C-alpha cells in the first residue's frame, strides 16, 4: 500500500496506518535524503530479523538507526565532545556515523566491536517517523535481492509486496548512499564515501 504523508500537514488516516504498522512490528518504506529506506521499531527483534531476511543480509552486518535529535543519540551511543561537534556540524545530513553503542541497543544490532551506526537524515519523513513512534527507527536501503536499489515507490510496492506493509510516497529518489564515518576513539575514519562531503571532516 502506498500512502501520502506530509509530516507538516499529516492526515489522520495515513498517520494511524503508519503508526499502527510500526507498533505491530511491520516493516515500512520511506523516503530519506539518500535512498528509500526500509525500517521498523528498534525494539521489535522479530521485525528486525524479518528485515535481515528480506534484504538477504547476514545478522552480523550492522544496520543503521535513525534518531530524532542529538539528545536521543546520546541515550543510545557514546558521544565524546569531539564526536558531538562533528555530528552537530554535519547532521541532519547524508551521513552515517559509527559510535560506541550503549547497552540499551539490542544486542542483535551491535557490531562485534559494540558499535552502532547513527543516522539523522535531512528529510522530514524519517525524523517525523521517530517522533511518531517515540523511539528510534531501524534503517537500511530499499533493495530487491534481484533488482538492486528500488528508487520508485511503485517499484517498492510491487516487488516487496507482502514483506513491506506500506510505502510512504516521496516520489522517485535515484539518490546516492550516505557517507559512513567512524568516530570511535575520536579518530575520523571514512568507511564509505557517499553523498555527504568529507573534506571538512578530514580537515577537522
């Protein structure tokens, strides 16, 4: 099911459908500042396992988490003064920052090094979803095992029907991946170059 949802003028029926899906442990698709994302409630382990299975990913591969603000990030990840300055200067934006995870993060989502990928997209929909759910949102890119990245909500609805309960329409998003940067131990390590520029981060 494809739904229209504008967080600044949300319609009750669409809002209720989205919230109900997330609270019931379902997976939804939504636009971000990079690609369409697939996500579910951070604390619904069954939904997270279905997300791994749907994407064909090994459960040892960490997924990123979308947060609504810096205060919430600090609850789930360890932010030094240095890391906070970098995040403050870069987010919201097309970055995934790797930080040390706090114990509140479900063990399934931690890397072997107990680290976590932090996202705060520069797009109103995913941020509004975390506020609606009142919890962070698990996030991975919308991909089909056979077709690769899906950039059109109609494609997502067609090819992931049954696995994804609803798709929030954000138009066609060809996109680029987020830039992934580790800030663990206050060392800037670029793990993947993507949409987010790295020049200023490396200079800092």
